[in-house]
């Protein structure tokens, strides 16, 4: 019976525990404790327990607890009805403001608001207004991603504090490894073989600009890592770190590089790509809101827009028999495939060291193409693509002439045109645009034509 009574009590106790842990108020209370613990962890100084920051944090916690126990303002005996408590509150508030707003006056803060004046143009531009509205909607929807990113950054900063706190200090004299050896002795710097270049400099025990002495500094250091700006220097400093308050040792902890690699993969690559992708999706969804009452879907709307913007193609067929033969050749698909092949082959040959003769051959071939098109088309310069080809061919011809003729008596060749690099870039652009213009756009035109 005792065992049955114990099981009954245990069952009641388990039911009570189940109700407590599943209550929403209990969950919110635990989240509040986690938030307060995280804030305390980020605010404390793990290097010096007696630092000014820790003293202010302790006073703030004590003041908050007193206000919680005695109440804040309303009833008798509350915290703020005691003049000494008000004095403590003023001291804590001033300390917090002095930490966060050092050397900043109210006038300077008000002057900063003047930079918001250009934002008045948003109200007068419909496109800008639409973009700003999409940004605000994106900010509301990506809040969870930002919180997860900040939480991961905070976790990595806490790990970094445990791994590297107080280990990024070094002496200006690389032979000294501790702060005691780095303080009293002067260092002779310069060329020791020459007394004129010799100077005296005091040794200094300095810390790295980006360190992990506390969570805030760790988050700042990790932020520089996520931007890929100067992060190898921080990585090498972490690899050379030794013991706390001890100078760097070359390649002492190579294994800590895994910490930075995992952070870069998880934050800089994965989370940032999710963030950017989510913003793009949000912009697209907001753009679709304008057509939510439209009966046509996105593809149908694009088809209608293409049909409205399409222009009739003018096809010129020459009457002269010789000119007609040339026109038939340059407009055939085989000629287009041949020219595209020559363009790609020329792009590969321009990357070779011995490309002078090949460049001359391709220039002649492209010149022949231009001449044939000039003979075949009556309005050759009416097509922007023909004008583009004409400019490239003329530039290639000028390049060949300047390569064969000594022009130093007229102008300095290296300061005129970097035509080799220029032609390489232009021909690469031409090959891509040639492909998309002749193949992709033409195929789409056929689809639209048959769909109509």
C-alpha cells in the first residue's frame, strides 16, 4: 500500500510538473531569464572582475531587483519614493549614459537628424516609395532570420571568448613574451650597424584591435570576419595565440582555424545567402501584389507585354543578282554558326602568348564579314548590332596597324589605347551577345509568333 501511495503521489507530482512546464507563463519566464543571462554575459568583463563595467552591471542588477521587490512608483514604500533610491537610480543612469554616449552632446545628436532631409524625395517618387515599402515589408518578414543570425553570432562570440580571451596581447619587442618583461626595458631599434639610424623606443604591451576579451569585442571581431575584410590577420593572430597574458607563438594553435572556417561557412555563406534570397523573394511577392486582382498569371502578363512592345522586323531583299547571293550567304544559319565559331576561337587565341599572327588572321576574316554585310544590307548602319561589329572591326584594324608601325614619333603607344586587352574584352562581349541575340531571342520570337 505504501508503494501504491507513493506511485499515486508520484503520478500527481508528475502531473503538476507537466502542467508547470507546459504553461505559457512558465515558458515566457524561462525566456526572460535566458535573455537576462545573455545580456549579463555580453556586458561583463571576463578579464578584470573588478572593472568599471562589472561594477555598473552589478549596481544596475541591484537597482532592478529593488524596484521589482518594492515596486517602482505607485504605492507607499515603493522604490522611487525614497530619495536615496532616486539618487542611486540617477547614478546608475548617468553611468550607463557615460558608457554609451561618451563625448557626445545633445546638439550633435540633433545635427545628425539633418541627414534625413534627402528622404523627403521618397514621397515624391513613386518608384522610390515602392522600393521603401518593400524594404519595410522585408524587414518585418526577415526578423526571424536576423534573430537567428545574431544568436549564432552571439554563440560564436561566447566560444571565442572562452578560446581567446586575453591571448591577443603582444609586446612591441617580439623577443619578450610577458607584460612584466615588456615594461621596464627600452628597446634599441633601427640599423644596429649605423648609430645615426638607431633610436630608442619603449617596449609596450598592446592588445590587438580586434580581440575576444569580452562578448561585445568578440561579436565585433566576428563581424569583420563575415565581411571578409582583413580577416586573415585575425586568423593568424588566433593561430599564434598561446596562454592568457602571454605573447604570440608561431603556429601554436593551428586547430583553432576550424573555428573561423565553420563560422564563415555557417554565417558568411549560408545565413547571408538565406538573408539575401529571402529579401529577393519578398520583393518579388510585393511586386505581385499589384496584380493580385488580375486574371492573368505572370507568364501571360509577360506575353502581353512582349506583344505590346514588339516591333515589326524589316527584311531587306536585294534585287541585284550578285547582291542577292551575298545577302543569301550572310543571312544563312551556316554563316552565323561559322562566325560564332570564329569569335569563340579568337577569344581562346587572344589568351595565348604567340597570338600576333592569329590576331591578324582573325582581323582579316572579321573585316571580310563586315564588307560582305555592307554589300548585302542596304541599311547596314541602321542596325545597332552592325554598328557594334563595325566599331570592333575598325578597332582591331587600328590595333594591327599600331602593332606594325612605329608610332612613338607621334604618340606614346602605351598611353594611347590598350587595344589588345580592349579587343579581348569586346570580343568576349560580342560572342555572348551574338549568341543571345541570334539564338535565344530568335527562338523566343518564334515561340511568341506560334503562340499568337
